[in-house]
């Protein structure tokens, strides 16, 4: 494990917030240099392994590339390009006629798990095609973790998958439940709303916020016009700096009162003639009742001691939040420039037989809907309404958005290599 980077970004810094003057022209081009189709040199979740049968292949599109998934002779899910190198036919419409292989539906070229053409049924056993130059279908390395198939989308040798996937998926004592949600939005606005000012307003009617203890609701509501410092970890993770009091410290936890939590629920706005918002105290009363019972279930320590997987955003586009009792992971998997497949991983400790029975049942009956449909579904609506090409006038509460964009350009595997080979591009990216 690498050491924690010393690069801290303070919300009070004008260099960080870009608010030296309301009239100062902001440098352009940072967000545009982040690829709209995604970052290729990474592992991504593609689909659940149980969706791939023995006899039929399954198609999935990641980062604009159409892949076909089937099972090798050992039963592991493997991936190839979804176009036959012969005539470009869709391999996912073919069949797995022979164990561990995939047969093209047109001329019956047969490919093994490595993409090698091993037979041509339409030409007979004497065909000269198998093994000939140009007959191989590109294969993509895969790895199945907790029933989820991850695929390496890069051109070179795969990076260690442990660098791109949270440690919960390698821990035999952790229960990991997953689900998928397609969003009609680009992956960039889908990830850029982490810990900004949208939380209470967008999610004010979500079950997750309504049932928070009162202190958590007040913290979400009264975060103010700045955000806490951020910190880079190993050039792969951008997190809230340790020992910083944030909304993440309150969500799903019961704490003693602090001056911030004693603040009145409603604020008066001078620009609105002194009118108050929220307009009623209803949500406060709901939190007092629901939060009392929720607060009885006290969390233990962090799920992971790895500083690279606390609460923040991980390359290539993964939100990871450690709530201590459980962790929430949301992978933004680009499909194309206008669509993103969101993979959600919810993890709990599962050392006892009761925990291994209860948590999956709880997930399927309630928690999956609450977190991925109800709560994150509200984020989906906002991402789908965002015009990413429109001019921006950012606020100091957009600290994460600004630093994330620079973080991607400075650290993403493919982009970092391109910047090193083109000094001019690297200099402009850091503007």
C-alpha cells in the first residue's frame, strides 16, 4: 500500500475555489479534456456472472465498445469483441455449440476463450482459417468477484485489479450485494455531485434523509457556503481529509449534540424578504421520530482501514462511502457519450450465520430500493438534466467538482501517460 499523498486542498484557498474575484475569467478546457466516453486503462464491472448461461453468449457495451461474454471450459466468464473478425457479424447472436467456445451465427467460425479461431464449421475440418493471421477476436481480461464480472478495458497488460476495486470485494467475511441502474446521462456529471450543496434539497424527500437522526438532518441542511479540505491518496482516490467534520460523519450515526446540531431547522433569507426555508418543520419532526429508532443501532468502526477506500471518489469513476456499519459503492460505467450504467455495491460484515441470512434479505426487500432507486435515483434525474457543455459559474461548494477534474487529468492512467508524452498538454491540463 502506498503512502497518503501530502497534497491537501483547502476550501479557503482562492487557488482551489477559483473565486479570487467574481469578475476574474476562469481557465477553460479542464472539463472538456476529460474523455466523454470514459477512462480506458481500468477495470470496470460489466455484469453479474449469473446472467451468462452456458449455451448462449451475452452482450454488454462499455466505453463505447461492444463486448460479448460467455463461459470458458472451466465455467469462468470471459469476454471478446462482439464483432467477428471475418465479416463483422454480431457474435452475441451466436451460440456456444462446444463447451468453452463461441460460434459465429453467420459462417460458423468458432472462437475459444482467448479469441483464437479454432474451427470453421462451414468449411469443414480442413479449413485453413484457424490460426491464420487476422482471424483472432480481441479478448478482454475478466475477473469475477462476489458474483460480479469485472473487465479490463485497457490496451496494455491489466493493472492489478486490487488498485481499482474496493477491498470489500476481496474479503470473504464481507457480504456484498449489487444492483444496476442505467442513467441517460454522461458519466462525468454522474460522478461530480459528491458532497456539494445539492444533498438536502435534492434528497429532502428521500427515505434516507427523512429517517436520519435529527443531528444528521441539521448537518445536511446547514453545511454552509464552503466545503472541507480534500486529499489525494496514492493518485487514485480523492477523499475528504481525515479529522474533518462533514455530513459523512453524521449520516447513519448517533452522536452527542454539538453547537452545529443545535442550530434552528429553518433559516430566514434576506433576499426573499425574510421568508424561511424549509417552509415547514415537518421533516424535522419526522427525523425526531425515525431518527430515534435508527440511532439505536450504533455502528462499529470503519469497514476498511485502507485510506484509499474511505469516503470519496476513486478512479476511474467510483464513489465509495464508508458508513462504518456498511459501505456504499457506485461505479459509473460509461456505455456511450449519453448513457451510463451505474453499478451499486452495498457491503456489510457477515461473520455470523444470522448476518449472512439477514443482510441479503434486507437488501432485496428494502435497502436496494431505498439507496439505489429512491436516493440515488434522485441523483440520476439531476445528471440527466445537466447540459455538460453549458457555461458554468461555479460556487465554493463545488470544490470537489473542481478538484476531481484536475485530479483525473493529473492521475488517470491513460491521460497521465498522454500528458507525459506531450508537455504542452500536461501544462494546459493543470491550468
